[in-house]
C-alpha cells in the first residue's frame, strides 16, 4: 500500500534526522515534523482517508501514520521506546494522527465548497449531495468519500447557510480604485490628521463623514456605521462566530457607510473613518480571500454611486481604535449593540465565511486533542503544561533528561527493573526502589546537591510537580541532575 510505503520512508528519514541532529532543539524538530513531514505524509488525505471510519483501511492508515509520528515525537524529546504513544503525545503536545487527518480533510472539504459553480469540484459536490439525500431512502453500498463527509459532518457542509463562493478574481487587472484612501504610519499621525481633517470638513455642507466599526461580543458579530453629519446609525448583525468574524464585520461596516451616503441625496463627498487597516488593505487589492463577497458588495455600491453621480468623491481614512476619537468610540458601541441585539437594518446576501468555518474546525481539533490529553493522562499529574511551554527553552540534552524524568522512563533502577533489564530495583543507598521521587527528593547519596537545590527553589517547592512542571524550577532541577552525575553518561536506549 502506497501510504504505508510513504509513511515508512518518512519514519526512516526522521530517525536519520534524530541521529544527525543531536544538537537540534525541541522546537526545531517539532516544526520540522509539523511543517514538512506531516503535510507530506498526509498529502491529499481527502482522497484516501475517511475520518472517524472504523473500517480497516482507515484504521490501517492511522496506524501507519502513527508509527511515523511516534518516531518524530521520540526525536523531539529523546525518550525511551517504552514510553507510550499517548505519553509522547501529551509531552510534546502533538495532535493525534486521527485528529490531524480529520482537521486537514475538513479544511479541504471547506475549500471545495467555496469553489465557483462552474468548477468541476462543485459538480462533484452537488452530485454527492444528491446521492447522499437519495441514500436516506435507498441505501447505497459504496458511498463516495464526499458523500461520507456530507453525512458525517453536516455542520461543515452547510445545508442551511451556504458557504461563501471565492472566485479567482473579482476585479480585472486594469482595475482602478473607485475611491481614494489614506493610511498613516503611526497612531499619532493619524490622530493629528483626523483632527485637522474634521475641523476643515466642518464647513463643507456637501460632505458626509461616517465612522465604521465591526465587533464581536458574546460570540455574536455585529457591524455599524455612524454619521455625525446626518446623525444616522445603521446596524448589521452578521450572525454568530461560526458564520462570521470581526474582519468581515469591518468590511460590512464600510458597506453600511456607502448605504448612508446613498441615502443622503444632497451630498457629493464621503469620508469614511475606518479603524481596520486589514479591511482597508483588502479593499485596495481585492484578492482570493475569505470575505471576498463583501468586498465585491462594497465595490458594487461604490460603482453604483459613481454611476449615478460621477462627480462624487469617496475617501477612506484609517483612524486608530480605542484612542478616544469620539466618532470611532460611538461606532464601536453601536457595532456591539448590533451584535448583542441582533439588529439588521439592511439587506445583504448572507454567507457563512470560509475563515469562520476554518476557525471552527481548528477549535474542534484543539478541543478534541486536549480532551484526549486529559482523559488519558498516563504520566503523573503536574498541571497542564507540556510541549513548547516546558521544552521550548531547553537544550536538547536538557530536554531529554527532563522528558525521561517526567515520564519515569529513565535510567533509574526501578524503571530498568520494571522492563526486565536489571534484577534489582533498589538504589545504591540501600533504599528498596530507586524511583524518580526517591532520586530527586530522598536519596541520601545526593544530600549536598539537594541542599543546594532547596536553597534555590525554597522548601515548599521541593515537590515533583514543581521541579518537573514549572519552568522556574526546571533549570535548578537540571543543575541538580548534573551535579549528582547519576545519568553520566546519558544512558542509551536499552534493547
Ligand atoms: Zn538512594
């Protein structure tokens, strides 16, 4: 099977890296795995894998990829082969294979749904949807992978609110902005410019100024535009965080500003004060991105305005948020109100944002991984910290020592005895079992280094949970290990 072959290849490559990069830190090896090896072994997973399927091909695939991942995790922290996969996952905070596969597949599935109707993928998707609907009455023997996904993940296949369509281009290459724009380099400059501009504009009765803002509160997303010139406020509720995000709300708010201008016939100039640089930059170069359909709505509104009154000018200005600019603060409050009270003062086609769905998928993956780490915590409890928080700052040798002590799979006699490598679990000092606890906290052979350690960390922190779980004490604990010389030379893997 192709997958197993590829998996094995990478497992070998990783163990090669393990040998060649003894000086490489945890962070680097982890990044190498998640950024290079994993994407390659899971390439085009949507074609060959069915997440959550208990049948044999899916399980075999997970098993093969777990072997690769195990090798990579062992490389990250240098633990013995006896450490369980679960322990390695907890220590390195690596997402289990079945969850990272599911994550990747759901993202591909999401991307497919954003394809324009003319794209071949859209036709496949529609066919799968129809087959899936038909299979409710007439069970199909061999559902396609897409049918399977539609059935298993209805929350990500959007039968109610369709996901946005993202096109390759929404403006032609010769496009010229139908508006002018100004973004200052610093908040101070922007504030100064805003002051000057509003003072100057105060006398211009044909000009409308509008402040826009988007906001998320209590998982609801709202947008608002507020015009002090005409005392108008327009609200728009975009839905909850599963459908929208603040970026989209900022864009919708700009669209609302166009609506205010459109409704004020005696004016021919608009200045919109926007506090989102990313929204402004997206408008200047509308590309292939989530929220594209709102960009298109704004541009259409602008073209409409320019069409009916060609002399009108549209100016977009960046103002910093939370800097006491009155109009901006008012717009912010109104956007929150739109979100909280679900106010919708205009019509806009409403689509689920691709970015919001991706965020949702990632959240689901993180939560599931964390639930697993907690449910199957195999090593002793020591708070929730692991992975980069614990190993990030350490040299490779230190990380290895720490990982071995944390997992209990180390060169101490009780471990060697447990795995039938030596006969006697006793410590040299005469104590019955040489455990991690005994070695670090009790053994009378290391009284002097331990006194030193206690001086540094304080009596009440002489506990395994602190010494092995808190970055503040880990370095002192490692110093202790060094001074005891107990692991010199660092024991090699026992076979
Ligand atoms: Zn002892």
